[in-house]
C-alpha cells in the first residue's frame, strides 16, 4: 500500500474514505472538525481551490506543524499572499497537483525532496522529505472546491524546522516526484 510507511497520511486517507460522499467526494460543509483524528491535525491544511487557475484560493485551517516548518501560519491567506511566500516553480507544482486532484476527484499523493547545503563544511547535506496527500472536497456543489492537504516533513539533520522553504533558503534544490492516485 502506497501510504503504509506514513501513519499520518494513512490515517488521513482512512478518515477521508469514511466521510459521507453525497457527490462522490465529501462535502466540506458536512465535516465535523472534532472528528479529525489527532494524528492528522498538526499536519493539515484545509484550503479553498480556485478551479479556473488551479490556485489555492484561501487557507481555512493550518496545523501547527505546517506553521512550524514554514515559519508562518498562512491561515486566512489567499493565493496571492501564498505566491508571495514562495518561488514560481513551487506555485506551478501546486497548480499541477490541484489540477490533478480536480480532474481525478481522488486522493493524490506526491513527494518532494528539498536538499539544503550543510551548516558546516564537511557535513552532509540536509535532506528534507515532504510527503503530501491531497484529498478532494466539495463545498455545496459537485465540483472540487476545497482540499484537505495533509503533509509530513522530515529532515536528515537537526534542522527540523523552522526552515525557510517558502521562499527557499539560499542553495536549496527542490525535486518533486510524480503524482500518484492514492484512493
């Protein structure tokens, strides 16, 4: 199973599968936040989606691990503000990811790797792995108008956050893996 190695993402997928699906995907208006498993909450982003441009429209909720890693709590932030925090390549990646979720109407998994130069000469690079599961949600319609993004980040060295991933730290390289249907 694709998510078996990541208990947070696996719990998110099981939670999404158990939600009522009046239009083949859950309706965000039927979501009772008190039912979201505790293992997921620190890693969650609930965001509106702008279907025409495949942008994140507005962040409704961000977990504390997301805020810790990105040094900023983007809750309430719109897509324009988010784009100002990051680089164009990351914005394109997120648009492609959202387009995939909107088209497939199924959970989509992807993995990104951020490689930062060492803090001291002779030390190994710090490799940060971000795994995310994007779960499509309706908002009173039949279309995907919202997403629940559950993301875990792990670092190979002591810099476990906060980090400047958005915008990238100097010398950081980023690679994104392929999108995979996880539902």
